[in-house]
């Protein structure tokens, strides 16, 4: 039984790039340090830089990070005060921060 051939759009093809010697050596060294071929290294770099979310998600995440920043400032203040009531409220803030971080994670997954 023979293996099915991939569609032309799925086949990998030889490509040519134009790059100076210094940059080429840097790419080779980086790929080698990760034990990857240059082709695989370039593909992975491209995928790592690809946008993962839409602008609305980025705005929502930015707003969430601002809430987290304020919560962390409140926590630092509470620990500075040393008041038991403030410390209990601080624990509640930490739970709130966890929820915010989970929300960011969920938005980034979609």
C-alpha cells in the first residue's frame, strides 16, 4: 500500500532568502543552540511573533492588567500598614487578581 501524497498547498518547498553573512551566522548559531534546522528555526520564530489575539482582546487584557496593577498597589499598602483587617482584605485582593489573570489567559487562548 502506498502512502497518500500531500496536496500541493501542504507540501514543504525549497525557498530562498537574501541575508548578509553576519545575520546568516547569527541565525545559524541560534538555530544550532536550539538543535533545530534553520528552516524549522525560522518557522518557529515566525509563529512565535504571529499575533494571537484581536485588538478588542488586547484592550480588554490591558484594562484587566490596570486593575491588577491597582490591586497590587493596595496589597503593598496593606502589608505596610500591618493591620489585621487590611491583611484579610489583601487576601481577598489576591483572589481577585487570580480571577483577572485567569480571564486574560482565557482571552489569549481564544
